[in-house]
C-alpha cells in the first residue's frame, strides 16, 4: 500500500521548535482528512491535529497554543509546527490520511498511516 511520506523529526532540546511535513501525492482517491498522531511508548496513538476537506482544522487541547497545523487536502500536504517542545512531546509521530475512493459500482474509505517519525526532546 502506498503510504504518505513524512519528513522532519529528530532530536531537540526542551523549549526548541520542530516542523514535521507530510505529503500524500501518491495516495489515490479524494482526501478527506490529513492528520498527525503521536504515540508515546506503551501508550495508544493519539491525534494531535487535523485538517479536513471542508477547510476546517483542529488541534488537541494538550498541545494547543504550542502546536499548529497547516495543510491542504487538495494539495495533499500537511505540516505540523511544534513550538516550545518538552520531554512529554517525545514519541513517534504518524501522518494519517483518510481518503475516499469511488468507481463504477463501489465506494470505499481508506485510512492510511505513514511509517512514523521519531521526535525526541531532551530536558
């Protein structure tokens, strides 16, 4: 399955910034949602921010004021700007794509994950 391509990530010190990028040009269908999730070791994946085909966007309350999402489902790109990072922001960040594929006699919605990108914040 074709996956979105993530870039950015790495290691920073607490208080620094980082930008993650995701491009989904190779994914088929009409993209409905582009989002970033993150997963801390031993915990379930949580949504950080998303943009949708209506032009709306949202950011999780836990990162509001520090993280911002900029994306366009029609351009098939989404960036996550992360400021004032702290050790609790460390984890694997995943780009998520929800796409609608329709053809003659069928219609389906696919959910596709990127491979994940490591973000490490040292105190």
